[in-house]
């Protein structure tokens, strides 16, 4: 795991680098988080199923979370409470963790859970109780933590061993959607709507319409689609800026498509390509204001794109 800083004029500086003690570890996902005092944490997970919480202020391992039974495909941080993270795993579960205490608070799995690898998970941007997950069972599930929130609060004041915490299983989602007919490898909230993608060369924006009487059931109203050519392989993840003005996604030919999210019909803001960028882009990252887009390619390269103001 390497921490870089994007400087002016396109310069990228290396600040810190971590090599896992297990040489067979291969990290699939990384996220920023915070301790309750604001200390910056780097949280990484991958093939071994162990989550490493690295204290970036003193360059030491803060905690290692063992619990998942298989590799970790995505880690996301709760934007309103950045000491909470959620992890999506090949073991068909999603887990909620407290990075301050090292406690596994909730496990989203069981009778109503995913039936194959969970590939992506996301916290709702304003509803602190809600997450969405998707995976190889072709489904997107929305989960609510509202009735289990006392466990979340308890995790901050727990003084006994983390292993003795009464971790709660959440077995049933509040909504299940079959929007795609193949692996769903990325989902992100757009307000109360959801953006998700499969291997169909498009990102789909849809609205979950819940049935109040029967939780878990409901319909998905497809609002619009954002085409992405040559994006028919799985494990390609898109990203949005903080205000959800745009979504950036790479394809298997090394090109990036930037779609405006606040307009209907969809508007393609930019199509970014470079003669030397030919490798599949597995992930993008968009800066806070959307002015810088990074892409991580399968050949190990990272590309930086900056928007330039033209008169």
C-alpha cells in the first residue's frame, strides 16, 4: 500500500509505503478512515481476508481485523462517522467494523444474504443507518442498521476484548433488486437512488421502491443508463466526486469515461485516453471537487488526469 500526494503541475509525491508481513498477501481495496481523535488511518484488505488498519500518523499497524473467511473485495468508510468501515467479502458476507476499538459490530449475512461473493458495498451519504451491497449473485441488496444501532454505539464504549463483543447477525435486507443479469461489481448511492454496474457496458441509475408492508420486496425503477463501451469484464469500479456531480469509469482498453450525474438525459463530460494507456482500468478515484481523476490499471500503472480551465 502506497500513500501519494498529488501536487501542483501534475507531480505525484510518494509519502509512505507499507509492505505486508505475508508475502502472499495481495491487496484488492484500500480506504481512508479516522480514529475518534481524527488520526488518519489507511485501511486495506485483499486475498488473505485480513483487514490491516495502518496509523498513517506514526506509520505503524494500529489493528488487524480477522473474521472474514475469505478474501476482501471492497472496503468503504462511513462518511458521517469515519471510524466505522464496512467490508465486502468472497465469504458472501458484509461486515461493519469499528476501527477505533477493533470490534466487528454487525455481519450482514444469512438467510436473506448474498449467495456468492460480495464485490461492492457503499454507505448511504446521508442516512447513517443504510448500506447497499452487490455481488456475484447478480443482486443488489439494501440493508438497514437502524434497529441494531445500539450495537454500533456500544462498540465505542466496549472495554472488554473485541472478541467478546456480542456481534449481531443481520440476516435480512430491507430491499432486494435484480437490476442486472450478471455479476454486479460496483454500487454507489446517488442520494436515495443507486448507481450500479455489471458487465453490460453501462452504469444503471435506478430507484429502489420499497414495499412498506413486506420488507425485502419491492421494485427497481430504472431512471437512466450511462453507456461505457468495452466495459464487459468484471471487477471494474467507478467513482464519484464528493458532491456527486460526475462519475468516472475506466474500461478494458485503458480509456476513462466521465459522465455528468445531475443531468437527464446523460451528458458525457469527457472521454480520456492516452496512446500509452492500453491496459484495463480496474478502479478510478475522483478528487473532492472532481478536478482530478486517478485510474489504476492492470499493468500496475496509475494515471492522473487534471481538468484544465480553458478560456
